[in-house]
């Protein structure tokens, strides 16, 4: 048996055992990567081929934001860019399993516009966040995203940094 036939045979067995082709995870990660690249490039038309029409976004960090379809998702992105026009997202790593991709990203930008109830601060932020995306039929169908709002609002100057406390034990 040749090497190619052996690899093909193992891939076939993995497909039967695991229930997905070995490259589904890579294909799903590529879709997520392309979505973030499109957002960074402000090319929202590309999102039509990457994101499902009935996409749902969930976030405890922004519980008042409703995203139940692609147009609402694009509207959310436009509002974010109105507040932080130079926003960029940098992917640090992605993990994929079955129909889900987890991604660890840093969001960077300068607040030049209204950010929810907060007026423009002209301050920059560098904010790590975690997202989990579920794909269906090759498109992003559901998004869970979380970040530390206090960290973001402190960097933007809307909250004072927490007071430093002396944690040195007192001498007896």
C-alpha cells in the first residue's frame, strides 16, 4: 500500500469514527479568520458569503445588543466603527472542534465617537476578548463573545483605575 493510499484510508476511518472530514476544522477556522479580516478591512459585503442570514450573537458584555440576523450584525459592526473608527482585531489563536471555533483576539482602537452612554474620549484601548462561533453549512450561524468591560472603560478614561491597596502583611 502506498503512502497516499494509507493516508487516505486513515482519513476515511477518522471520518467514520469522528463524523467529520479531517479538514472541516481548518475550513471552519478559515471562515472565522476571513470574517475578522473582512471586518478589519470594512468589507461587509464579504460577510454575505461567510455569515448566515439568521446569525445570532450572544454577549454578557453587551446584553442590550440584539443580533438575530446578518443585517443586525452589520449594523452592530457599523455602530462599533462609528465609536472606534480605527478598530482592528488581531487573532492570537484559534481552536476548532466539530462545528465550533474558539478564538482569542485583541481589539485595538481609539474612541472617537459615542460608545453606548459614554462620550468620545479620544483614548485608545487594547482589549483581549474570547469568541466562540458555531458554523452551519459553511457559514457562521451563532456567535458568543465576552470581554472585560471594566478594563475597556478604564482604558478609555470613563472609569478611574481601581485603587491600589497595600497587600504587604504587617510586621508583628
